[in-house]
C-alpha cells in the first residue's frame, strides 16, 4: 500500500471533524479564536518568511515584514476570517494578501523607514534558524510561489509528524515510532530504511506484527494529515490538495 492511498484504493475523503480552523477563528469565544490564530501562525509563519525571501527581501526585511503582517493584517484586521474556502485555497489566499502587503510596504517606505521587529506573544518565530535553512536549501532557487508552496506543505507534514511522535511517546512507544517512520515513503532516504526483520529484532516481536504496525502508522499518518488539510481547502479541493501535500512528501513536487 502506498502512503498516498486511503487503504482501499478509493479517492481521499474529506474528513468530518467538529470545528475547522476557519470556524475557530470566527468563534465568539476570544480564547478559542486567539488559540486558533496562534496555531496558524506557529505552523505557517516560516512559509511567509520563505515567500518574502524568494521575492528578494533581505533576511532582516523579511523578518520585519512577516511580523508586521501577522500583527496588523492577521491579528488586528482579521484577514484570515475574511477567507472564503469556496473561492480559494488558504495558501493561495494568504499568498495574495501577503504579496499585496509587501508591495504596500514598499510604497510606505518612500515616506518613512519601517520600524524594527515586533514580538508576538506566544508565537515562536526563530528567524535566525529560518535564515540558515533558507540560505542552505533549494528554496532559494525557487520562484516565490513555489518556495511558499513547498514550505507550506512541509509545515503541514512536520505538524503531522510531531502529532504522531507525541502520540507514540505518550504510550511509551517512541522507539517503535522512530523505527517505523524510517520506512514511511518520502520521510527518509533509501540508506536510512530498515527491514521489517531488523525492526522485529529490535522490538522483540514478529515480522508479521511489524507489518501490522506499519499499516497502523500509515493509517494514522493519513488521518492526521487529512485533519490538517481540511482546514485549508473546501471539500471540492480536498483530494487535489492531499495529492499536492503528498507530492512534497515523496519529493515529486
């Protein structure tokens, strides 16, 4: 079974969950909407940074712009709440308003110098690490759109992996996860892969049991990924977006 299959050969299905990110952002409960915004920014701020760098902005200016955009456009003006899932994917909408903001800031700079970085409470933005990864990676050769899309997809995958790692760790099975994940397509090189027999020896179980554990991991990966992707698209766009994200996972994008 490939990692992009649902397990029965059927197309990806849009999951049914209680509240989407968009609904939580619109919540009348200020704590719920604030938490949703913090989750969004923690997950996707680096995509915005990469987009700014690919547009030719320096590290310093890209860092300032991302923080100012997050504070003024997303938090203060509620631009995310204005997103309409049926009209555009969230990543497309975000790129549009982000680029509009960047161009507007250029016009403002002709009148006055942009201020320094502003701290956003509870949002971890490690711009020094982002600079190091960007300058050493392939993204600095991509177009702004492609650089953003790659980082957006990778941010979602990283969140899925963090969720899975945490779930296995809570059950005292972190070693099992770390062994199994080496065989999840697209998440490791061929040199890092390990046979079911080797895993079975390390876990002191049978190869058949390892196969079942691998199937369970793929299922959990798919479920976690689906839950995150459904926050960013309409039901009609869900299957295409899943294929896009998995394309990045397998390195085919």
